[in-house]
């Protein structure tokens, strides 16, 4: 268990150029380790009205952001690259989370690129991105289904699925939030609408204020197994004995 002060780049009042670019995932950050026993009562709270959190993350004890379901739409702009791309961010209750993820990656394409993101380690503020290009989406989804518990409940694991030829990306980050980039967001908004997830003009996200991440050694082992199944690059170098 460790505390993270919040992700400035994802804040709702951040400028558009502060948003992460397509093809670049949100950095997984590791803050100060905490003693779960001191926060036991707070950590036991997973229901906020109709919204349910997974085991991966909790808002800070002061409850700076109250979790709620919904999505918001913004525009990413990169003046240097002359890039302007719509993006949406969504928070989905735990009971629907994995099903929504599977539905969101379907419009990306039949053959995709994937990034597996990890902040497992020895407590340093670092993370690694492991990439696999050109994998059939049904094959990738079968691996994701096998590791559903890891993807939904581990606060140190995130994934991103990218289209092969278009600037389309679906991120399922370590906060268990979705971030989608695409020239046309309508297929992704339709997925959310069909599941009763509303667009909100203001939707503070749990990552935007102090929050707590949770992971275990078993989840770290499961992440290694997922990397082997997917066949990501640089696996041996990143997961050497010196790193773990």
C-alpha cells in the first residue's frame, strides 16, 4: 500500500497541453509507503453511493475526490506536433469495469499494439512500459480475461491498447480509469451510453487528488505471467534478478 499525491497531468483544470499524448501512457507513480493497519477503517470503504471501487485504489483519508461514475470529453492539443485529438476519461463502477474495458477495446481494430504498464518494485518512484506490436485482438482479449483479477484489482498494473494504423488508444490505467484517444469518439461513447454511463461536464477523478494504491507480491507475479503470455519486448531486461 502506498500513497500518491495526485496526477497533475490528469487534473480537470489542467491545460490541454498537459494531457498525455496518444501513444504515451500516464506514468505510473509510486508515493510514500503507508501502514495499512493505521488506515484499516478507511480502506474497508469501497462503496460511495452507487459507485463501487476495486481493491486497487482508494481516495485519500480526507476524501478530496468522491468517486462517481461517468465520463468527460476533452481535446488534446500538441502545438509542436500540430496534433489535435479528442479524448475522453471515464470512471466505471467495479461490477461493470472489466466488461466495459472489453467493449471499449473492440473498436480499436482486429490487430493492435499493446503496452503493459507496471509500477511494481522496491518502492522507488519509477515504472516500466512493456510493448508488443501486432497482436490479434481476440488473442489479446483471451489473455486479459485470464488475468481479469490482476487488471481490475492491482494498483500497480495498467494496460494500453493502440490501433495499428490510426491514432486510436484505449488506456486502462492503474487507478482503474479509462482514457480514450480517437479522431472519432462516437463508438466509445456509444459503449458507455449503452451501459448507462453518463457524460458529465465536471467529473473529478480519483487520480487527481491524494489517493492510495494497493498491490501484493502475488499481483507482481501475475503481472510477470501476463507479460510472458502476451510476449512483450524487453521482458528479460526489465525483469532481471537485479530488478526484483
